């Protein structure tokens, strides 16, 4: 035997046999804080839905567009990009990180300049906002909307620049 003599080995074996039985005796009985604490749910009661268990914390989500019109009228239907989305060649990096709300329908949002957009074929127009319905399935549809942010598309919104006095006071 290398490193241990017979006496040390005997002590280790004795500790291994005695200690597992000592832990429950030392712990004592588990008691509740009060008799009715967290009673079981009543039969037939609906339990709340637990949040999904994920390996990492979910990212924050932002509502970027809110409208009362139908999502089909929001922009232009992109047939080729919808096919690419269904084939996983065009889509959101993090689904529903940015959201658009159109009359009860929640759509995922990605920006043509690259924010939250997976576009290996470089088919996106940087002056567009892309709306994804069913973006994580083969039934994906893509709508495009003009981005009116003057930092991205200065020609689209000349009236809203500070030099032109386009901001309103409320």
C-alpha cells in the first residue's frame, strides 16, 4: 500500500461507516413555521404557470411598435425573405427580443442595419425594419416597414430633424 498504513486505512473505513448514520440524527425533525403554512392546493384548482427553465437569464424585451391596425397592412410582404426565413437563412438572432404589437398580434422585430438580424446572405435593406410572424417555424412570414429614424434614413424624415423644427412640444 503506497501512502497509507494499515491504521490510517482502518480509521478512514470506520469514518465512512459511522458518519452517514450520524447526519440524520444531528439534523432533527423538520418543522414548519406554522401549522397551516403552504397547504396543498385544493383538488381541481388551477395552478399558476411557471416561467420557463433556461440555462441563462432571459434578455429584456422591448416593445418597439404599437399600433391598432392589422399587421397585414403594416408594411410590404417580402416573399423571398419569407422563404429564406422558413429555411433559417434570414431571421431574428434572439426571437422576440424586440416586439411589435398590431391589433392583438405580437410580431418579432429586427432592423435592417443589423440589430437582432441574422442575414448571412446580406439581403436586408439597412433602411428597413423587418417584422417576423412565426419567426421560429417553417411558416415564417416577413413584412418590411420603412425605418423613419433620421440616423438611419435621413432622406425619409426631413421634417423630424431638429434643424427643421419637426419636434412638437406637449
